[in-house]
C-alpha cells in the first residue's frame, strides 16, 4: 500500500487554503523569527517545540489584529443591529489551523514552516483544546460563531472563561478517571484581556422599597474581567469577538469590615469570589442545582447585559431626551439569543435594569425585554430541565426573585382571563412549581420572556410544541419555530479532511465552502468511476493515518481495510452505547461459533466522556473496556473484530476520527436526541449512518433518501405506544437467543471473571428500569448491521452511497442555520460585504 500523503503535502495542492506567494511566505518567516527571537531573548537560548508553536500563533495573530480592529470600527461607524449569543459553553477546540484557513494563510504558513525546517502538524498538536463545553450544545455555539462571522453579522459570543475546561479523561484498568484540564497553564496566545471594560456583579444582599422604587442593597461584589478572542469569518476580512468573563475579587474584598483583623485570611478568601469562573460543570443533559452553578449563570448574564447596554448607549441609537436615554429602539438594535435556559436569568436582570435603574414603567420594560430575547431549547429529557429552588434564588438574588414573581403573577392573570376556572392549566403553566421544594421552572421563564422559541431539528421542535410545552404553544403558536442545527464546513471539512475538500473543489469549484448547498452538484458524479475511486482512496488514506495514530496510542494492531464502525459522543443511557456493546458481543459470539464463515472485519471505536457523578455511564465505559479486553485477545477472532475505547474524546480528536470513519452510529431512542451534530459531521466526511429516526437523522434521511441511510428501530409513535402498554424487557430476553446469550455473559462474569457481579447494576437496569428500551430495538439493530456488512463487501456500491450522502449534506451547514435565525428571529440580513483588508496589521487599538 502506498504511503498516504501527509496533510502538509496535500495542503500544497489546495487553493481553497490560500495562495502561496514568495512575498507572503517571506513575510511570515520574518514574523515567525521576530516572535521566536523575542521569546528566546526573554527566556533562554534553546527553542522548544512549544516556543515554535507560540511564535507561529503570534505570527498568525498579527494578521488577525488589523482585520479585527477594522471590523469593530466598521460596526461602530455603521451601527448595525448587534446579535448577542449567550452561552455557558463554547467548545472551541484548537484555534491555529482554523485561523490560518479563514484568513487564507494555510498554504503560505505551511510553506514558511517547511522552509524553516519544522513540521506543521507537530506544531498544531502542541496547542491545547479550549474545552469550554461538554458536547453538542457548546460545540454548536462555536460553529455558530464561525458562521456569524462568515455571514458578516455584527455578532458577539458571550460566556465564561473557565480556568479549567471539561476534564481530561484517562482510562485506568478500564475505568474512567478524571484529571483537571489546566488548559491555560502555558498561556493562551489567542485571547486579549480587556481590564478597561471590567464590570461589577452583585450577589446576596436585600431589597429596600421606597417611593422611588426598589433598591438592591448590602450586596457582595465580584468583578467581571473580560477576555476577548477574535473570531474570523472565512476569507471576508470580518473578525468578530467572543468575550469571556473571568471573576476577580475587588481589592477591598473582605477588608471593608474594620474589625476583620485577619488580613491574611481576608486576602486568601478572595478565592471564594474568583471560584465563580474556576471550572466548567461537566454535566451533559443533566441539571445539578448547585449554588456555584447559579452564580456562574448570573455572573455571565449580569456582566454581559451591562456591556450590551453600554454599547447601546454609545451608539447613535442610544439617543437621549429630557428624561434620559430612550430605549424604544433597543430591540431594533439588540437581539439576544439564549443558548438553552442556562442564561435565563438575563430576563429578570434586563427587567431589573430597565425598571429599577433606568426607571422605565413595567409594561414598557416588559415589551422591550420580550422583543429582545429569543430562546433555544436543546433537550426534552426531564432530568435536564433547570428548576432552581426558590430559597436559593431568594438568598443569592433577592430582587430577581421578586421580579420573577411579578412576571409570573401577570402571566397567570392573563391565563386566568383566557381560561377562567382552569386551575390545572394555571398550575401547569406557572413559572413557579409548588409541592415539596418550591422551584422556578427556567424553561417557562424563557418562553414567557422571549418573542421566539425554537427547537433544533424538525422532530424535536414538534415534540417541544405538542408535548413538552403544549400549553404555551396552544397560547402563542406563532412563537414556536424550528431551526435545524448545522456544522461549520470550514472546521468539519476543509480543516479536518483536506483530501476530500480538494477532491470536491476539483469537481464543483471552490464556492461550496461558503454555500454548502452546492454539494448537490455531486449527484452528477455518482456514476463517475474515476471519482468513485478517488473518494474511496481519500477515505482509505484517512483510515491508514488514523490506524497509525491508534497503534501509536493504544498499542493495538489495526487492519485499515476493516470497516471503521464509530460511536463517539457523551456517554449517556439515552445514546445507547449499551446497544452497540450488545452488538459487539453478538458479533464476537458468531465468530466464535463459526470461525470459518465469511465475516466482514470491523474495528469498532467507541469514545466519549461520562459525567463524573453519573454511575451508570461510568459502568458502561468499564463494560465496553472489559468486552474489548476479551475480544481483542481472543486468537480465534484475530483481526476480524477489534474494539477500541477512544480515550479523552474531544474536538481535536473528533477532527482525526471523523474523516476516517466508514459507519457512523446514531442510535438514540427515537424522541430523545434533540438533533445531534456529530451525525452531520460524519455525513459530510463520507461515512454512512446507521441510526434511528431521531433528531436530525430524520432530515438526513429526507435529504439523502431513506434508502441511503441504514435506518432501523422504533419511531416516536412506537415508543409512545410501548410506553402506553408497558415496556417489558424480559419478553425480548426470552424471545431472542442471541440477546439472551450476550446478557447472560455480562451477568455471569464472562467479561469480568475476577469480579463476576461487577456489571449487576447494568443488567438490573436493562431488565427493570431501562427508560431507553435497549432490548426493544436490539433485533432490528443487529439485522440492520447485517445489511451494513453486506454492502461493505461491495466497495463500489458502498462508495456510491457515500457520494449520495455527501451530495445531500448541504442543508447541514451552520451557515444555513444562522441565515434562518437571522431572517426569522433576529430580523437582520447577512452581508456579503468584504471589509477592505487593513493597511497596517500592526495597529494596536481595539474597538469596543
């Protein structure tokens, strides 16, 4: 087998990564040497690989800064409507390569680094992932920032600069062990601290009512220090800003009480305030009602709204009359998108600013607030919905509780007027849940306080309207929308799969990078034998490269011609990694029974993190590793079946595994995965999908034709019906011999001989409280996997189906998603305008 091209060699062929001119290469080398010299003069005289990475990062950053300043100046002069994307998570991954691509510098940088005798891929590997997110919700926010900049929207991402991101996962003896992700320990060349925009955030205290209105007094203050990260659009000279807040104690923290006495302790206690931005909560689809988490949510909201209002007042729209600032135009100049309910406290906070500080009458303040906010729902799982105890909110944010009560009272008065004597309805629709601990339903607050509510895939938006928030949708049907998620093709094709990106560009031109719908042109290539061979060749090269990575990391010999069957995402019962595990055991048993029979070789790759407190998810990881241990060391099985648990799955690892995947596993129980975005990344990168009719899988099947995906299992209606009649796991166990055999092996300790009872919790769950009905879909799943194997034997037919999928992937660009948000929710027009490049990239004054 010929040696695959390195990414560096492949990139040299690709014009979509920028033109290589001798002048630009020389300029980059000069910049690199200048930055390297500065580092060495400062520190020592021998450069390390990390020094080289930082020199390159600073060189690329120099090319960003002028465009960044120019963009912000342009927004200040033109004063377009601003879009504010509020999220507790931004899962950005690495920045260097993405920046080079979006600035059109990739090829020139490759050439410069090559001429300097360095290895670009080696330098790229030094960068830490910015892991400021858990999974889909945080990565979606990152893709959206890329698309908003590419579409020329005046958009800002606002969040928290966590000192520790999502934990690093180590697998020790098959168990997940968490390690702190100290991602900032070597510094972050992509951020710029902005102490001049530091703002106070208040907590605790009490409320005084006077004739002039309510006053929140005796509060504890924490300072919010902003760090700005540039967000470049693709080849349009637009550079937007992601502003992340870091918590700082004020200098008089704990020293105001003249009788404190213990000065040392007072200084040490500054940590308590600064803990707010210390660490990302590692839960995906699960609500943990901790005080520190509520502090984080309010911290980002309070700092951001002050910033938004400061910017509004500085604009020409923030005009004044004899009374003061006129806020009538606020919703015409400001759109705020709430990424799930995590930033929901923004609604009472904006009301507090308008009513208590700006002295607007309640009704006017409420009208402006509603027209400003929009809310995206990301999950229908009840355990994920945020329901904050009233007592906690009263202690931490007493004025906000009063405002929420007032919002609720007016809301319920309106419902009572429309539906007299319907007490049940009032209870269902209240923002306050009575019974036991009184709680605030944050989703209800978001719906009542927003002018638009959206789900993230057609099927999910339907469930939101007809089940989860049925009463609200009946009241205001026009408020509820769908905005199917998307992914940025810059990171998820150009960056991670240069071979495929170039092949497509050769066929249909380069414009598809900004208009992914042009991929439909590839339908004309489905019968082109040369193109079929080229697509298969790129996939094979990606597989060889990833197999070498796996062998280096895991010391397991991988057969690169085996089917790469990949299931990577957060570990959760609803995502049904257990069903995949049962299929692995079934394949293993079939090989053992008839070793001579033709078997399509597979490498099954499962990866993902379990929330540290989620016992069942951690047991699932241990089970997968226990099964892998048996399968991978059975001489009868040999290279026919290998199982690998991919340690520490994260954005930079997704960029490696996705281009190498043949089969993408998207097997959640129908009605549980809101959308999924991994499914789209695999589709765009030439993998086929085995999946249920859930989330965006439904629309992928709609776009490509159901016959071009491997769809199996219960639909939403079937799940509902099974719930109605009662799910009986025992029935499937009794009726399906291969299922029984696999479950018995887990139960008996076949995969844990030293501890036969090890997986009793897992087995007990599967029989007695499996909300996600693994056994009910097992048979259809196994049968569908047989069809997958059958097609894989016919390489040409398989690749033709791959091409049909790539050709149908255009809808799933986040550019399309953002255009829909812009048109239907924010009421702004994307701009094709290319801001002129700066004449002086060394300029150093940033806009606001």
